[in-house]
């Protein structure tokens, strides 16, 4: 550790959720999609795609950018792809934060880590007592704003009209809207990129498109901001998306039918999950994401996490002040949900 740069010595790195190598768990801890990637995408992958790994991938990721642009009704020049949306977020911190950054107290933990890594000063703005984002708290803040929408850990969605107000009241700084979970019921801010030249929308293939392991994320923004992101990318890793991932993602975007079916199933199961949890006495934050943040008066978040793990179910517990009594539960299949609810019932019965 003596050789490590001073800034890193004091940095608490991001702690990913558990990825057990032995399987055997019902995995509801990292907001992955319980359904396989598009079959159309899978069967279009061939031996020659693997053989083509001898070549560098396309640094401009032209086919994938075109497919994304077509899907959102924007131009290819408005899209940048990256190695997961985490990399897009890293580029935003590296490229647009001389003025500092600002984000909520309860949100995606990586914002704080990237700020530390890139030496960006940041302010934290508290969510309202009901865990919602108050748009006016972000007006004219003079720093680059990072908002996950729906918000990470809470699942709460901020209506597009509120995002519009934040953009309007920050004409001189960049606003990054991280839409990792937008497809599970929210309305994307992509429609605002023409109007607001300071908006970067960040999305991922990890959640709604079942490709977390492929590591593909992207930004949609005005051409000027995309050029800025490219300046960072070409100063760091021009071939940031590998060719196999770019190819499967390109097919996946085109399979709009399967995309729609998966989203609908998850939204339906989310409703069942929330109802089931409420019947067991849990309070749940209103989620528009593929996870639910839930707490119970008679058992702590940490104990619940441990007891579920002992019984083969992984959920996520965050040891953070405002949410430490909660667990975050990813929406799985209906079968996963049945087992989860039965197991929770058993755990709660033991407590009385
Ligand atoms: N943003 C948010 C809010 C997330 O929860 C995640 C997933 N951990 C990411 C971005 C990053 O996702 P990925 O790098 O897999 O695209």
C-alpha cells in the first residue's frame, strides 16, 4: 500500500454486491434481470464473432451506436457507448467536474467513489423525509448534478417535469441523469436532449436488457457533450467496449418485443412482491425500479439479510445511516418471489 497514490489510500472503494461462484442462491442482491438475454441476440452470435476477437473492437462502436440512436430517435452523434454505465459515469466525473459535483445523500454509492478517485469536490443534498428528491434543492447549484432516476436504493422516480425544472435552473452546469432503472416504469429524459444542451442521460444494458455480464452502457446527449465524453474515452481506453458485447447488445436493442415482455413481467412481479411484503407487515418505498427497499418493525435490515442468506436467498443491506434498517430486494421471477415471501414469513414467525 506504500506505493499507492495518497488520494487512493483514503478512498473507500465501491463494494459490489456478492457474486457467489458456486451458484445455489436465489440472487436478489444486485438488480440483475432474472430472464435470459434476447434469444434473437443469443442465436445471432456465431463462431466467427469469437474468431474476430483477433481484431480490436470498433472504437466508435458504430453499429451499436446506430441501433441505440434508432431506438431512441436520436442521431448516432448523440450516443457514446462504454464498458457498463459505470464507465460512462466515470467519464462524466473525469470530464465535467472542475466545478465540483452534487448528488443526494441516499443514492448510487459509486458517485462518492468516483468523486474521490478523480479528486472532485462534492456536496451532498439530503432527500426529503419521504426519500423523494426535491427539485428546487438543485436549482442554480453551480456544480455538476448527478441524479439517478429512478433513484438507486430507494427506487423512487422523479417525474420528467421535475427533471426539466432542474435542467432549466442550471443553464451553466451539466446535469447527469442516470437512468439505469428507467425502463421499469419511468419516462426517459432522452426526449429532452435537444432542448437542454447541458443534459447527459446515462443508461445501461445490465438491467432491462439482461446483459449485466456483457458490460455495456451508454450516454445520450447533445453532440458537444458527447465530444467531451469522447475526449475522456480516447484519453483512457479507445476500445472500451469489446466486440462480442457490442455485437450481442446491437441485436438485443433490436428485439423490442422481448424487451417489452421482460419489462412487463418484472413490473407485474414487482407489484406482487410489494403486496406480499406489505401483507407480512413490511413498509416498502414506492418503486419504479426492478428492486424494492423494504423494512420491518420487528427485525433489523442486517438480521434480515443474514437470515435470508442462511436460507439461500441473497438480498442487499446497506450500512448507511438513513437506510440501514432496510433491505433492498431485486424483483426476480414469480417463483423466486414465492420462495422469498414464504421464507420471510418463516423468519418473522420465529421472531414472535
Ligand atoms: N447506475 C446505477 C444507479 C446503478 O445501480 C448501477 C448498477 N450497480 C449502475 C449505474 C452501473 O451499472 P452498469 O455499470 O452495470 O451499467
